[in-house]
């Protein structure tokens, strides 16, 4: 579904991605983790051509999005939905209109069709009762849910999540994790999640990739990731009090 082939990128003279190659299979929740400045968000931005490689290519299926321009690029981008880190809601629009915006800008749907589609997505995310509220009336977790409804309103094949649990309390974070997992199961979407939250990564990821120093240091299913022999991965796990044995190992039985 998504393929990085020897992608290299420098920003401000610093090597951010150094010959990175990986694949995201269709229907998976692929999680990218790493320390601040490791290149997680840069990786995400390459997927939708917000950044282009200095060398290498990025493919979405058979499309080379890293070389696309104009209408071709817009066509490829239409395959994506994006949940931004801060939800990025327009404060002067209510919940309904925030979610309806992509439909108004990119389709010729009637008002009746727009209403039906928006309410379907809000209902899926348990936000239909808040349709007439404004973002300032909502908690951080509720704003993330509205942002997620907007990300899926065009029925994308792929959803990109930039730090979806950032700034949320642990209970709300786990709620967002559950929504991401439900969307994968119910809609069959391919998801790419950038996060520093390993608890989230291990809960929702079908595969976890860690970037450090511009290179991939681990790319494995969760059960193998927590047993990695890579020292950088070990330190990252330990920093969030995740060990190979104990509660996490028991909790991951039957994962997937």
C-alpha cells in the first residue's frame, strides 16, 4: 500500500532520513515511534507530499506520490485522511460544519447527502449529539474525535495520525486507541500512526517501526518489538516502564 524506497532527506543541513526503506501493507495499523526529532513526522509528511525526498521514492500502491504534481497529486492525496496533532478544527464552525467541510470543498453532494454522511461519521465516533457545539465547548478528547470524523468523512483508503494521544489523559488516550482500532476493523482502512506513546503503539499497532538517527532500528510486530535486542529500543521501552515480562506480555496474548 505504502512503500518507501531508499528515502533520504536533509533539513537545515541535518540528516533526518538516511536511506529509509519499508512497506505498509494494506489494512494494517503501522506505528512509527522514536525520540523527538527522530524523523517520525517527516516520514508522515513524505506520504502526502508535504515533503519530497532528496533521494529515493515514495509509492502509494502503483502511484509514485513523491514525483506527482498538480491534478495527479490531488488525486493521490484524496486517498488519505489526516488527523492532525491538535485536531486542527476551525473554531468559528460548529462540529457538523467542521466535518462537512471536505465534502463541501471536494464533492458535488446535495445538502441531504452531506447531512447523511456527516451524521453517519459522527455517530460512528459517538459525537452525533455534539453536532451543533463549537470546538471551544469540547474537551481535548472530543475535539480529537471530531477531527477523526472529518478525516474519514471522504471514506479514505489510508488514515494518517500525527500524535493522536498527545496532550490527553491516559483514560482518554485509551479511548482514542479504541477508536483507531475500531476504524481499522469496521472500515478496513490502512492506518499510519506517529506517536511517542508506546502504550498506544503496543495496543493498536499491527507493526511498530522505530527510527533513530535517521535510520530504522527496529520494524516488527508488537510481540517481537518488546523483545528487541537493539539497545536503543530497550532504552525506549524502559523509559516508559515497559518490560519484556509481566503485565505487558500477558496483556498481549491473542493480540490482533
